[in-house]
C-alpha cells in the first residue's frame, strides 16, 4: 500500500501538547505519515487508498506493552487466587499447548487487539523455539506489530519462592529447568530469524523475573541485549511474596540485584512493579527504565495497586498493558486505560496528584513506545510510522464528543473501533479483518480450547489443586 489518504477526520495527535485537529487529513507514503493538514480536503486522485474520515476520530494505534499470547486459549481456566497459586494452573495448562496451538493462540489475541485499536504489542511467551516461531508466523500473517520477548527461566519453580527448600513438600520440588546457555541460544536463534530493523517484528530478551533466573542467565540477557541492540522485558515485584523473595535470595531490593546483573537500563521494561520501593524507583529513573502497569491483572489476582503516581513523580515513565487474557479477561487497551485512569485517584492523595485523562494518553502514546525501543511510534505527525486507529464517532461512547481525551479514557470506546492501519496498511477495514478469516480463527480457538479444557480436567486439575493448597500454606506470611 504505497500511498494512503485519510480525509476529513477528527484527529487526536497524541503529541505532548495534546493537540487536536477537529477536521484534518493524513497522508501516508510507504508506511509513514508524510503530512498532517488541518481544514482543507486533499485531492484524492493519485492515492492507492482513500479512507473517508467523515464522522471518524483518528488516533495513534494503541500499544499493549505486556501480553502473553499463550493465555488466549486458556482464559477462564484459572481460579481467582494469588499469583503463586495461580502460576501452578498456568504451568499445567501451558504444558498442554502444542506448537500449532501457539499459532492460533497468537492469532486469537491479535484479532482481539486489532478489534480494540491495538496496533503493537509486547508478547512475553514461554515455550520453545518451534512454538514461538509459530506465534511469530501468526503475527506476520495477521499484520500486527510485535516485539516478542521469549519468557525464559533457568530455575525450577520452587527455587523462586521465599521458602527454604527443606521446608517444601517433595511434590513441589520435582521440576527441572533448561540451562542458561540453551535459553539464550533459543532467543538468539529467534532474533536471527525474525528481528529485522524496519519490519513489524522484533525479538527482545525476556527473563521471566529476576528471581526465576540464575545470575548467569541475567548477565547473559544484559550482554546480548546490548550486543544485539534490543530490549529487555521482565516481570518485577508483582506480588508481596516477590518483594520478600528479593530479601530472601539476595539480601537487597530486587531492582538493585537486576542492576548488578547489567539488566537495568533504558532498554528495560519492568512489568508490574507493584511492590517497588522508593529507592528502587529512583534507581529505575536514573537508569531510564520503564514500568509497565497492568491494572486488570493486578486487581484480578489481588497483587496490589502499583504506585503509578509516585513512579511518575520520581521520573519513571509508565506504560500500560493488559497482561495475558487469563489474568485480565479482555485484551482491550481501552479497558486498561480506564482502570489506570480510575484506581490511583485516592482520597488520601492531594487532588493535584490525581491522574488526568491526558496523563493516561501519555502512557500509551509517549511511554509505551520506549518499551519496544520504537522512536517513531505513538504520535500522528510527519515522519512517524503510520499505525493508526479510526473510531466511529456515531457511537454512544463518543456522542456527543464534548472532550475527546476524557471520553477515550473513561467512556471505553472499544465498540467504536472501525479501521486499523499498521505501517500504513489497513489490517482492519470498516470492521473486517483484511488478511485472514476471523471465522476460521474463532473456530480453531473454540475447538482447541475444548481439547485443552478436557485434558486439564482429566489429568491435571486435582493435582494442581493439591499443590496450590501447599503453596498457600507455605506463602502465608
Ligand atoms: Zn505477565
């Protein structure tokens, strides 16, 4: 799609001044925005595609800065329990997924994200080369922009808890783990196959969490990310137990350990950071790292409420994500934006500190691109990559349009998403996926979900329930 014109749209540019163009045009060439005009129409001849923007609002494509695509086929199958128990279900379910499932998993999530205005995501996906390779193929087929951070860990699960090994029942101690060298080699192999500058697909390093990795693995992730000029994405301080784990394993706060391992820099995104302390916030700000806030996930499994206002005050950029569908329910970034805009405004804080809708838009437009190490994303301006969302203004959430910024954050306009462009290409056009059959994705997701559900109920459910009871007892502090 060489030349595209969006004519006569209401444009929310996403720039620092929150500029709005009530009636404007966007010219796209070779996947980038080359002109944004106000007022006049542009002659539609000489374009390969002209999109009539009448009665639409065009905004920068949303970036989901934390997602796990394995979770799309297994949503609804974890009980509502704290993370340390929740993970037992997730590990058992993950073991039932085939590489082919991962292809359809990624497509199901990508479809839901495109339908809700997300044009890029950070996918933190466990499993081996073949499964992740399948997910990358899915993203290439559907057209979403993705950075894949293979989720790697070289410690058995029990060694990641703040509990002495001899205090754990034997049933919780029988898992092995791959070596650091194997895990790094897999990530590098995926990088070599898929990471191409200028394309939509990238590969980053994804140590699952500092406490889940040996020092050797963390150091190698830091070294390789620098060498290959790519990102580091890791879960940090999601639960209260993890804050205890840092003291238990290292005798110091988690981010100080991550920093000593060479893994804390402007390349690093710190997922959750619910239990981050003030000294760690200062360190993260000094190193230029980004926090990724996932309000649905934190609320659903009772992890706590991340100190988002304090992080921002201390100079730490905060991006937003959904987390996996099995811990967020929905992959709509409008859901995340609304929750982020609501849950931090507490009566014990001065009202001047409360998040305003423009602060939430700043998270998705200005801060999220830092997670992907993308400099040319997040704004509607000449030179930017043309990742755009068009919302139908004839929708209850946006009618009457009194305050676009406020309504985008609080009115939850997912159902208004109509057209989505990634790199200037319409991958969703007037509600229709352009590259792949939505019906086929839904059929495959339903069929595969049923198989996994039955296998879990027959072979794993009772055992996981027993282990979860043990973890609950061991982590009751
Ligand atoms: Zn996660």
